[in-house]
C-alpha cells in the first residue's frame, strides 16, 4: 500500500519533496498546504490537492506522513508541535543549539496525541549526525570535526530574510582551509566555531531601509552569526538572481582518534551537493518512509535520525538489503 504524503509549505524544499516522491514508487503525494493563494501554485499533477495551510486539520485520516518544509527560525518551532497533534510528521529543523528544546516541545504533543514525529532530518543535522555517532563509537578516544561549505545555507538565509527591511538574502558558509588541513593531518586542534568557518551574506534591502541596523542584527544574531566572522554585502535583486541563485552546498565530517596501541586513524565522510534543497528533500522523503513503518509498529513521540534503524529508510526488504549491501 502506497504511503500517503502531505507537504506543508511550498518553497524550494517543498518543490524538492514533490520531485523526490516521484522517484519513490511506494509513495503518493496526497496534498500540498500553503500560506499563499492555492491557485497561485502550479502543480503538474491534477490528482494532488493544493489547500490553504489552515485546511490541514480537515485531512486527518487522508495523510500518513506530513512533511514540513518551513524554515527553522520561526516556522518549525510552531508548526511541528502543532501538526504533531494531527499527523505523523517529518521536519528538517536545523538550528543545532535549539534541537533539545524543539525535541521536548514536539515530544510532548506527539506523545499526547499518539503520533510519531521525526525532527532534524537533513544532512546536518541528520546524515552528518549519524556519521559522528558511528565514528565516535569506533574511535572513542578522539575528536569530531564538522565543516560546511562552501555553499548556501537555507536556514541561515531564511533567518536573514526574517529581519525587518530585508527583501531577500543568501548566506554562504565557508570553511577555513587551514583548519581542515590541520584536522586531516591528525593534529587534533582545538577550534572555536569562528575558527572553523566564516559567513558571507548577500542582502537585498527594501528602499529606504536602515542598512546599518540590518547588518548589526545579522552579525549579532544568536545561534546563527554572533560567533562567526561575518561579512554583509548589500546588492540589488537583479544581482542576487544573476549571481546567487545556485543552491549548491556540502561539507565533511572528520573523526581523528587513536586505538589501543597508539595508532592514529582519521575517518572522513563528505558530501558535494548541486542542490541543497533537493538533496535535503530526498532525505525527508526517506525519513517519511521510516516514520510510517515505525508508527505502524506502535512507536510514538519525537525521534531523530539517531533513533532510526537503517532498514526503515530503504524501500527494499531486509533480505534484499542483506544480499546487496552487506
């Protein structure tokens, strides 16, 4: 039986989920929910209903998993707990420092309603989190290092766009090469957040907006920019579209450690992504499959990818996975 998917929010991530569902034969897109006028969305599938966001509550029983595609700054902290009262859900909440409080809020509503929600499903947090877990379990004496970029961060760009006076923005996360090279040499440096990355922002401001205030709000934003060397450029909408429309990203996770006889080892996992939202969307869809299977087994409350057995993510049965992958 096909897993019935709902999409809540239809920006870059939502469009990516539509494409990802088409690559998974065990899934069907049931409905898209938007805060915009539904008639303004062009969906090339007459079988998919496009509804207003507030109509989601009328679809209980028609959706197996709701994939939430809002931003982490202001959308998901409200939407995920609320929708977890109605549906099994998946989100890509990516503000690392606030995951514990987001988990607690979602776990309360999902547990009370008997639903299952998987949060922070992406490549970091998400796939990188899994690799940090695996590597630290294998090399308990060592250090983890995560480097992102160079690429556009959807969450950080969204956070800038929420500032009063900002029309549009893109934020590039840029790793510090000297820091990466030191880690790869097994030197185990102690690095602050600002010593590992810099951040570069391209901002389109409203006419007459106070650019000095906007720049100050960006550079002092807690959990996003305050701990980094951040550069802000104000440009036109035309320049942003021409030079900053590509959504590439990537990064590496490195574990450097020693085994019992003092031998050094470095574990490295990397991603190079042409489209950050499309790749993240593909992770969300595989996690929706896992949520459906786990919920059918009676699990409820809030979970993360650290709680998901790998077999739940794949469309293949366990016997085929053992034959092909072990």
